[in-house]
């Protein structure tokens, strides 16, 4: 369909899942095992794989699961203030009606006086005094109501914005903590882009759902209820006639919001596609320049923007039509109110003040109901976004690095044994990767796994690190199954330099000092840390070239250095490992 986001990818699109298989995703082919050569089998479902299920939105109350009692108390105060602020608006219509009636009554007296039909000579003076007193009193009440609305609005906005910010911060922290806690199998199904979207976009949606939107909804609802109750109390006949506007406004607002929201989502999707293409082009701008594809890529980007423009125009049409119908209904209600109100006045069943009071109260209530839908939509979106965040926050991974249970042997010789290990990656459960692997790595012996790309070298290391658990069989360290060992302790005994190590965007000192995390020197002074870092770098034969750099250990490194100086990166990572081993009490 023309209104669906394009699935085509740009010239420099990154490979998606399934386009290429990394070394760690290919089958293992050591001489001691039989390979399936990627022939599909019927293996049991991997225990590492997250179970896919439809995520239902959480309840509204669950949005506040991280709130403290004090914050909930503040929220209740904010709700009361919002209800008071909303109810105050229709009450103003009562004062306006009284003022109109006072004007009409005094004007009628003046006209009678001019016509000479006023029999009491002091009636005009009394009417004038009464008019001034009534007008001054009602005007004072309007000022008091205005001040009350000012205070109530300030209170509920302050309270709900503050608690919303605080709770959004807690959700971000808990989500990031939960993400860092997950096992590697979790990230086979959840990419870095999705995590970034969740922690930025979804937490923002939740924040809107628990922030001032809630108080605004309460205010609008209170205004709607108060307006209609007041109108029916003042003149139920006129209020009943004007209530015919209510379904028209509700239907118009609902249809308009539905289509505008639909086209806005499509527009954002097209813009996101264009942004993805632009990011890919700018990240490989030299390639675009080399092949002279600037115009082609520009046209491809424009195609996304043109699609966004098309759906934006459709959204504008529905928005314009909706507002046109809305105001037609409102002004039609004006006509009905004044026509029927005149009839009621002629019959003696109402006054001018009552007519004005009912008209204003109904209009305020109707507008509040129409404005309530978008605010409720923000809360609904927050409930849907919270479901995705809470699912990750509540997920306890099968391989939990924060679990304190498990064996922590005092000594670790380092003998590793694979016994009849079967394994397949959670992202490819239909393909057996390792089948009946039995192999032993003696302690204190340098062992090399040699094989072609995809032969399973990385898979063996992943099982030793317990990034994954085998489907059957066991991996043992000094005779103990890795499942019985404490995960954090196990990984603290292993130093791993991967094929493409990555540095953090900080100094050489900062990167190497990461090896002190979890040790007694984690919070030591910079002088103590620098001494330990230099000792580790000297042992790793890295101090020589680091000291020759213009800024020495304060040289900034990061992603650019990771791409351009692979050997340097490996040396830095080795230094971290040496530092960690030193802190664990193993001199070298």
C-alpha cells in the first residue's frame, strides 16, 4: 500500500539479521566432534532463548510501581488541586450569568425610568445601588476564582511534573541495570538500537503518562462534569437541548484523532527511514564520494521525505475537516441556545442570565471533553511503553551475573573439560551448532584452537565464559560444572581479548583502570590507580609506547582508535586483564 513505510534499504544499509552469519553463529567443526553441516534438525528449544509472547499494556496503577508513599501523597494532593482548577472554570459561567442578569435588570429599570412608567421615584436609585453592589461582588468572586485557579494549577503542575521526572529517572536506571544484567542470549534477539529506543523514547512516553497529563485529564473531566451539572441545575430544558452537541463533538474528535494519529505515525516512520539512510550515507561518505552517488542518494532520501509529506497532507485534511465540523457544531449550538433560550424567556421559564450561564457551562464542558481524548491517548501510550520496559526490568536471565549463589572455589587451576556437549544458538534453534563435543584443555598449558572461519572457535570460548549454556552435556572447570559455579566469580578468573576489542571514549588511563572495577581499589585515589595501571602496562610491555605519546596516559581514545589502531587496542585490553589478575592476587 502507498501509505506503508518502504521496506527498501539504502545503498549503504547495514546487514540485518540473516544477511550474514558471524563466526560465532556457524557450526563447530573440530576433529573430535561430528558436524551437522547446517542440516536442519529437530533440536529441543534452547533454554537460552527468550520466550516470545504478546505483551499486554500494564494497568494504569502499575505505572506508579516505583513511586514512594510521599510521592503518591503528593500526587493525591495534585489530583485534588487539578479537580478544583477544572471545576472552577464552569463556576465562572455562573458569575457571568449573574452579571448578565444584573445588566438586563438594571437596563430594564433605566428604560422604564426614561419612558416615565416607573411609579416609585427612588426605584432607579435603588436599582443603581443594587446593580453596583451585585456587579462588584460578582467581579470580586471572579478575581478570587482566578487566584484559586492560579494556585491550584501551579500546585498540580509542580507536583505531577516533579514526580513524573523522578519516576522516569528511576525507570531509566532500572531498565539500564536490567539490560546490563541480561545474558548474551537476550541480545541475540534485542539489538542495541532497540535498547536505545526503549531507554529514550519509551521512557519518555511513560513519563508523559505519569506526569502532568494525568492532572490535566482530571482537570478536564472535572470541568466537564461540573459544567453539565451546573447547566442542568440552572435550566434542565435548555441544557438537555444543548446536550445534542455532545455526541457530535465526541464523534468528530474521535474520528479526527484516529486518522491524524495514524498518519502521524506513518509520517514519523518515513522520516525515520530517511534519517537511517542519511546516517548510513554520512558514516560512509567517502564511499559515496568515490562512486559519485550523491545525487542518487539524495533522490532516495527525498523519496522518503515526499512520502512523509503526502501523509502529512492527509493528516492536515482530516485535521482541518475535523476542526471545521467541530466549530460548525459549536456555532450551531450557539444558534440553538439563543433560539430556544428566547422561547424559554418568552414563556417565563428562564432568564437571560440563566441562558448565558447554561450556554457557557455546556460549551466549557464540551470543549473539556473534546480536549480530554488526546491527553488520555498519552496515558494509553505510556501504559503500552511501560509494558515493554517492565518486561525487561522483571526478567531474570537464566545465566544471572548478579546472582550471588554458586560455588566460589578458593583455588582455580584452570582445567577445562567438555563432555558430550550439544549446543545451538538461540537465534538459530533449528540448526545444531555443536554436537557431542568432548575435549579437554589441561591446566597450565597453552592451547590453540585452529580452524577456518566458522569452525566454532568463538563458540567454544562463549561456552567457557558461560555466555550460553549447552543444551546437553556439561562444561567443567577443575571438575566442577560451570552451572554450579558463581557466574561473576567464573568470569573474574578469565581474561578475554576478543577479535575486535572496543575501548571506551575516555583516556588510556581510564580504559585500563576499568580492570579495577569490583576490587578493593575501585574507589582508590587517582594516584594509587595510576601506579597500578603503570605496573600492569609495564608487565604487558605497553608502557614504552604509551609514555612516548604527547599526552601519555591521558591520551583520549575510543571508537576511532578501535577502528584505526587494532594492535594498540589489543595491548590496552591485555593491560586491563593483567591489572585484574594482579588485583585477584595472582602475580605474574
